[in-house]
């Protein structure tokens, strides 16, 4: 088996957190450096993994899980500390590490106080998110997921901020976010345990192993109910309309790093789980619920985009826009064919990088000016040209400009959606989100960055020092994956293939049974 | 060299891309070096493009049916394969030539025009990016690549219109341009998606083979394909400034003038025409869509011309003229002639770029004073600008032997031919007359501007205009020469002229229709004379005319209030919808959530009374619970064996 | 003959008396007394089982001794607490204490 | 004992109860346990409690040991527990060995404590020490710091 590289990736931030514990809290620079170095180790290892997997598994067409580690943990319950990456989880892992690394260097003006606790929590958070993506065991997946929730809550209510446009305090935002996540996870837990129990009966031995669970053909009725519960849990996390309202509030309240991680990767756990667990194990249930998901997805796209038009707070614009973008992911999921799923997964990655950059820039501007109220701002490109470049790139990526990371995923998603006759009308409506997306994003860009110079912002400084890191790293990834989409799409395709195959197989089986679900 | 150029045509867009990266990342603080790199890159591209053109001419009509294609896979998965690459055929070779030529000239021109601007390097970076995108677009072998670069040129347009972003008007114009074209792109993307879904490919050659017999390959109906074509056409409507999405193009004049010349006159705006040209086979298959294109083109041509007559800013007039000429090209496509459309596209690129650059020269001299009524008598001060501008005006007016004459007459000819067709004959007859009237109006408003600006006495003595530096006049002269002689390549007496290469279907040798030539020339000359009469000789007071036709004048001067209508719609309908939904989100969606939370809170405040905080109460309840549990487990349920105390020791 | 059952019933009864005292009294010291009674009842149980069920093996006794030791510690700490509370509140009446409520 | 209203009397009754328990130990042939019971409970703990009473109650000892408001409920619960317990004890078939108990227990206990249960033994010692220190600290007068 060799060197347990995934465990190493997981442990690096934890070790960073442990080291930070012993550093005096006044030494915030050293703590930041430790956090940066440890997350960079994870990132570097992940990039190496990505390249190795891409050349040795994707290009050769082998696919499947690699770098696996299996250590029985609770043998009686069938819990295995089982890690591994395939073409689906590796992009997500990469995403987590990109954002984890860059979020360390994000700016939020409240972060300076209690820097030590902040970075320790951040590192734990990053580890938790990474764990969910590389877990091959349902139990481990859930465990890491729960690890994520608590730091988020603490970070929002301590380092968060209220909004000027909506009567929302950071405590409210943090509470809402946490409760939503917990309600979602409660449903997940119930669904998981039920599935586990059923599987133990069918298999004869208890297991949480996702691959083994996927070999079972659960009864259709069971699948529909359990998938419903699971979809509720995961789509809460993915901020599907009408369960989205935690997301803008939460992002607006959270400090920059948390917004980045949350919008960038945490939400993606919802999509990841929905596909890896929901679609893979319960294809018949997925078939049943897909039309409803599609309808809500359209609502996501259009509804959130329209709301964006009415926003005056930068973080709310980005928050609602991320809700809108999740609609694309959901449409891809609802299409249930390989192209749509590829699009959905790639979209998650694309939105992650892009929204991280967006939040990073918004956070930087907020940190510098102490305001996110758009009418107060304006002409900031005079004072901070570098931040303006980052902001424009993020905005363009958000608007789905080709050559940046989000175009190919969106296109693929829509190809997948239009392939399904029943989804053509929803997809058509959702396509208007492309136009609306350009409207709100460009409005914000114009009103924040461009226009006459405002004297009151002459004191703010442009990006310098370590604040360059998020801009450079994220733009590099946005452009690289935009210009060479096959780096991402081939990978995703190899990961999604078994899931799509399972869906096809379940559909044909259902058709042979007389089509009665 | 020719062979090298043909097989390495991908270098043509790549070189400006490299220049962009170099300037953006390294050379930004060094304006001179930036300009040098930018110009060098586009110069090499230009040389390559010429060789590609020569190669295509050498090959005869071999590439017309079988384009030279080189592709690599961009990304693929089961059921979807997208390629990137180069497709060389006469049309793209012609476009390569036009784009690199105009881009090169504009790059040189900008040396003078943008001299001393704080964003000089940035400007060259954007120009390079634009050149890359536009060249990538014209060589695209499939629709998705076309769309990719289509969007990128849109981005460049956005960046360059908003180049002076500190100006309020520039920032708004840039935003408007991007969003308006985006609206059209919605249709284009939808159309592309539908083609991909139905035909399984976006490759132009493959589509060209499948579409005429679409019933074999798909289960599309005739109406379905018509709908796809119409939806696809939304993209060109936005990009090429066709009615009703033309509103962004006049505002786009907020950008620096070289940009207007390059992007908003010669190259980017014709992308829409080019796209329709590339997919003309689709439109030809469904005559309904064809008539739609023709009508939109013809209507836009006339519509924009009526606006241009009353405008008071040089660049605005030119912008509306561009809209009008784009309408012309669309009309030609709608009449089924790729040749006429592309021919006009080329000549238009020459003379319109020329006029924009001339206008830039004037603006440069007049310190960006835009109102033409402040000008006057510039002829003496700026002779080169004057003479070159005159050739441009004559070309666009369609006076023999200037370039516009040939292309415009060819359009009129094909429209007339189309009116003899079986379907929609009446429509094409109408369009023919509309186009003829438009031609006359074009001559009129062009010379109106010309006389106001260059003739008479200086109206505002505070300006001291001077001729532009050499870098600027050089571009003017080159374009002027092309405006004069550029039309000969498609002249009827040339054996294998323009139409022999750039065509769809069989080669028809251009015919000479004396009636059309006569009518159009007489009308154009008459219009020029009228303009001279009113504005040059001032025999008729133009103010009196405006008074006499006050309602019409106002309608035209205010551009039919279309901007106002859009603003009203956006501010009231779209934003209003946003506000209503936000209210809905806060009160209803959030309200339900908060309501659930509050229910829990209220329940909690009731239940907290149970928590007296007294230990004895808790202990009491605890032991009561023990009693109850023991009773249940021990006495009621004898099946739960392991927990049953009664059976425990037995 | 006195058997195991008698001792068990006795200890149970003693336990419940102690419980009643702990639950029903107001005086904190009385509650402490009730607790002592309950511990005693447990000890009786342990010793009784040692006598009748595992005759000859004195683990029960050892256990009871530990219980006594812990009980002694508990009384000491408990009384210290009561004295401290009394100093603070001038009361040993548990009805006055509702600090478990936030 | 529990019914008495005078807490001091209650304490005295408790002493009697403790001694009674010691007698029960004798009946169970647990002579060492009986001795420990008398020493620890009859001696130390009772004294402790009396100390506590003396420290906290000033003036009259009457009406110092009253029932609280929920005495009736407590009575019901306790009584129910007695009944339940008795029923269970009686209805259970205990596996009683008929063997005679050993005459002398001290030796065996000592052996057990210092071999098998030596760790708990030491822990108990530490516990007592900690409890002692804790009690001192808790009961110590808190110096008012301004």
C-alpha cells in the first residue's frame, strides 16, 4: 500500500493546528505562517495526486479508486476507516485544498483579534471538509461532515459581521446556518442508518462501505423514501430553493475565510453526497425525485438571480449568486445522464474556485474599506487596481465567460439537461440565468470598482504581501482549467462513469420490470 | 512560406495571445515595450494571414467545398466531443486578412492616438487579447469554438468600451454593451445547444452536410429547425447590433476611437454576420428563417439610417451607420448570398475603419469635443484627414469606382434576384426598395456630417486643430487606398474574383444590372447634392427643416426612445421583480423558517418551566422514572429478555 | 431462617427511606443524611450477596469498604459545600437553591 | 429518623440506624464490616454531620428539619420503589449457595485489597486525600477581593 498519502493530506492541517496551540497567541504572523505551510503541504500533495491519477488512471482508462487506505475501526458495526480518491473526489479534494490554502491568506478585518483560535478552527474546518470528500465509508463521511459544522458556527459568531441592508446579526446568521446544516444532517443520519439496517439484512453483515452498498438493489419503495430524506439533507446543504435562505445570510455574516470555504467547498458536499451516495446507491429513488429537483433547480437559478438584482450589499449579491449557481448543479444532477452529471460535478468545482475568488476579493474590499454597501463604494479601481482585476476575473467567471473555468461545465450541464426531453423547458428557463447573471455581476463591478474616484477611499491600500496569494493562485486555476477543460472534464468523467452506468442499469432494469416504480 | 502559413494558421491567433500575456504580466510598466510587442505580434500574424490568403487563392476553389482543417480535442465525454482548431477556407482566409490588417493599422494608429494615456500598456494588452479572440473566432471549425471566442470578443469589447472606466458614461456603456449582447448570446447558446442535441455535432462541415437532409439524421420537424435557426439568429442580432438589440453599439463609442474603429466597425460587430454566414446552410434549408434574417437586416438598415440623419456626434453618426451597414450585410445573407455579404463586410471594414480613424483624428485635434456643430472648416487644417475621409464617404455612398459601390450593388442585385424567388417574393421586393432608400439616406447623412465638419468656417474659434502625427495618418492613407481600390477584387470584369472563392454553393459570375447601378448611383449623387445644398451651401436652413418636421425630427433625434423604453423595463419590471422576490424571500421564505424557529422557541419557553433548577425535583422525576421503567420492563414486557429484571438470574 | 430475600428487602426499604429523606427534606444536611442511608443500604446488599451468593469470596466486602471510603469523602465534600453555600446565602434550605436553572 | 422535625434528633436517630446496620453485618458473618461500620459511620460521619448542623444552624433546633412541598410525591415514589423492589426480590429465584460462611474475614479482605484490588485501594486513598483538601478549600472563607 505504501505511503498513506491521503492520511498525510488529512493530517497536515491538523498538525498545523496542534503546532499553533503551542505558539503564543501574540505571534499571529507565525501562526498564519504555520497554517499557510501546512495547508500548502496538503495542496502540493493533492496536486501531485491529481497529476498521478490523471496520467496513470484517467488517461489509461483504468479509473476507480486509488491510493486507498482501509483500516477496520469499529469492526462490529462494519465501520472502516476507508479512504480513497477517484475522478470524482479528486477534483473536490483539489478544490478544498486550493480554497483552504488561499483562505488562510484572505482578509477580514475582524480576523486580527484572536488570530490563534481563528486559524486553529480554520485548519480543523479544512480537515473536516477534506475528509468528507475522500471517505469511502458512509460513517466516516458523516463523521467528517459533523466535524465541519461546529467550527463554522463558532467562526461566524465570533469573527462574523452584520449587514447594513438587512436586519441580520452575525449571531442570527451563524445560528441559522448551523441549524440548517444540522437539520439536514439529521435527515441524512436517519436515512443513513435506515439504509445501513436494510443493507445489513440483505448482505448478512453490516457495512457502511459505499461501494458495497451500491451493489445492492434496494426495493423501489425504500429507495424513494430514503432518497427523499437524503435529498432533503443534501439539498439543504446545497441551498436548494426553498431551503436556501441560510446561505446568503450565512455568507454575509461569516468572515471571509469561512465564506470562501463555505461557498467554495462546503456547499459542494451537498452535491457530492447527492451524487456519490444518493444517485449511486439509490438510482430508482433518484429517478423518482429528479423532476422535482429540476423544478426547484430552475427556481434556484432564476429566483436567486432576480433577487441579486435587488441587492445593495456585496456579500448578499455573491451569496445569492452562489444560490443561483447551485441551480446549475442541481439541473445537471436532475438530468441523470452522464453529460449532465459531468456538468454538475465540474460546475461544483468551477463555482468553488470562482466564488472563493469572489469572496476573497469582496472580503478584501470590505476589510480595506470596512463597508460592503455598494452605494457607499465606487471607483475603487483607482485605489486598488489589483483587487479590481481579481474582482473582474471573478465576476467574469461568474458570468460564465469562456476561457474561464465555469463555461465548459455550464455548457456541459445544459447539453445534459437538454438531452432529457422532460428537462428541456426547465433548462430553457434556467438558461436565462446566464443573462441575469451577467446583469447583476456587471452592475456590482461597475458600481464598486468603476466610476469617478471617491476621495474617502484614498486611504485604502491595494493588495500587497500575502494577500497576493489568493488572487494569484485562484486566478491561475480559474484560467488553467478554463483554457484546458479536459484536465477537469476527463477526470470528472472517469469518476462519474460508474455512477452514470449504475443509473442506466437501474433504469433498464426498471423498464424490464414493466416500468413500475 | 505559404505552405508553412497554411499548416500553422493556429499561430495567427496565438501570437497576439502571447503578446497579451507578456504585456499583462511583464511589460505593464513599460508602455513603449508593450506597444512594440503588441505591434510585432500582430504584424507577424498579418504576414501569416496574407500567406494563408495567397495559399487559398493558389488552391483555386479547392478549399470552398473541402476546407483545410486541423483540430485537437478540447474536451470529450461519451456523447459530447468538442474540438478546437483551425478551419481554413476562403471565407476565413478573407476574415483573417481583414482582421489582422485592421488590427495592425489600429495598433499603429494608437501609438499616436493613445500617446501619454496612463493606461497605454493596458490598451495594448486589450488590443492583443481582442486580436486573439477575433482571429480565433474567424478560424473556428465548430460552433462552440466560435461561441467561446464570440464571448471573448464580447469581453474585450466590454473592457475597451470601459477603457476610461473612471468616466461614468464609459462604465455604463460598457455594462450595457456586455449585457445587451449577452441577451442575444442567450439565444445563440440555446441554438448551439439544440443543434448539439439534435445533430450530435457542432462541426461546421459536418453540420453543413447533415442539415440539408436533416430529416434523415434527426426527428426534427421543419418548424423545429426554423425555430432553431431563429433562436440562433438572436446571437447575431445582439452582436451585430440588429434591431432591437442595437442600442449598445452607439453607446459603445465611449471607448477610445481606435477601439471603435477596430471592434465596433470593422471586426467584432461583423462577427454576427460572419456567424450567420458560416451557418447559412441552416438558414437556407428553412426559408422562413431566411426571410426573418433578411427582414431584420433590411429593417435595421433603414431604421438606423433614419436615426443617423439627425445625430450630432461624429462617432454616433458613424455608429448608426455601422448598424445600418450591418443590416445590409444581414439582408444579403437573408437573400441567400454569402458572397455579397462577405464582400460588403470586407469593403465596409476598410471604409468604416477609415472613417472612424478619421473621426478619431478629428477628435484628437478637437480635444474630444464631440458635437459636430462645433467643428467646421477643418479641411484646411487637416488635409490628410480630409481627403482620406472623403474617400470613405464616397465609398460608403456607393459611388463608382469606390469599394462600396461594388459590394452595395451586389447586395441590391441579390435581393432583387431573391424577390423573383418562389417564397416570400413580395417581402424581398419590399426589402429591395428599403435597401435602395437606405443607400440614398446613407449618402445623405454621411455627406451632411462631412460638410458640417470639414467645410465652411470654424464655428468655435477656441480650438486650434492640427493634423495628426504620422502614425495616425499612415493608417488613414492605407485604409483610404483600400477603400478606393478594394472593390475591384469583386468587380464583374474580374474572371475569378471575390465571389469565386467566398461562396456557398455554385459560383455565379457577378452580373451587371444597369438599372440597379443607374438608380443607386443617381440616388446617391442626388443625396450628396442635397446634403451639399443644405449643409455645404446652406441654401436651405436645416433648422427650418427640423422645425417643419418636428415630430419626426424629435423621434429620430431621440432614437425612437428605445433606450428609454429599455431603461423603464429594466428598472421597473426586472428590478421590480427582483425587489418583490427579495421581499418574498425575506418575509415568506425566511418568515417560514423563522416561524419554525420561533415555534420551537415558544415551546421551549413553555417547557422551561419544568426546569425548576431544584435538584430535588430532578431527582424525584428521575426515581419516578426508574419506578415506571422497572414496572414496564419487569412486569409488562416479558419478551425483552436481556433487560427483564425478572428473568435476569434465572 | 433468615434468608437472602429478607436482607434484600431490608436494604431496599432502607434505601427507600433514605431516598424519601433525600427527596422530601428541606435541610441540606438532612438530604446528606438520606444519601448516607442509601449508601448503607447498598452496602447491606453487597455484603448480603457476598454471604449468600458468592460464599467465601469476599469481593463484596472489599467493595463495601470502598463505598464507605467514598461515602466518607462525599460527606466531607458535601458538608464543605453546604458550609460554603451557607456562608453565601445564610441558608441550608434547598428550596432557596435553584442554581440548576439558567 | 426522617420524620423528625428536629434535625439534631434526626442525626441521633441516624446514629442508631448505623449501629443497626452494623448489627445486620454481624448477622451476615461480616465482623470486619461491622467494625468498620461502627468506626466510620457511627464515629466519623455522624460527628461530621453534627458538626455541619452546629455550623449552619443558629438558635433553636426546633422546626429545623421540615418537609418540602413535594414530600407527598416523594413518599409515593419511595413507597412504590419499596413495593416494586420487594416484589422483584421475592419473585426472583436467587441462586443461593448453601455453604457456610468463613469464620474470619479480615485476613481474606486484607489479602484481596493488597493484591487484586491494590490499585483501587490506592486510588481510594488518594480520593480521600483529595476530598480532604477539596473540603478544606471549599469551606475556607473566601477573601473578598475588591
